C-alpha cells in the first residue's frame, strides 16, 4: 500500500488575498506540478499505519523552516536558498 501525503502549495509569487481565505492555495493528496513552493505532510506510511502527524508538528516544522531561511541556510552558507 502506498503512503498517503497531503499537499498544500503556492503558485509562484501569487500572494494570498487575505488571511480569511485560502483561495490561491492548492491542496489535495497530489502535488501541483505548476506550483513553486509546497508543503507535504505524510499522514500514513507505506504499510497503512497512521504517522500520528499533528497540526502542532506541522507548525513546529514551519517554524524550523523559517529559522533556516532567516539564518541564511545550513551553517549560514545560504546554499540553495534564493538570494533575496
């Protein structure tokens, strides 16, 4: 059995209109090939076992990603991060 992932993605440089709506975001169980930034959340592994992933886990991961980007990437080198 295949793993089950949920995806949320953002089209390239298209801002979300406001905080009260998620229009402009794509989401589902498959990735959107045309979007540039996406979040994948694995909710079931390949053996049909729930992963136990929670909203809190996702928020913590996003905070880690934010810190990584603000600090300029791994060890501050900025490797593979956009310049601006």
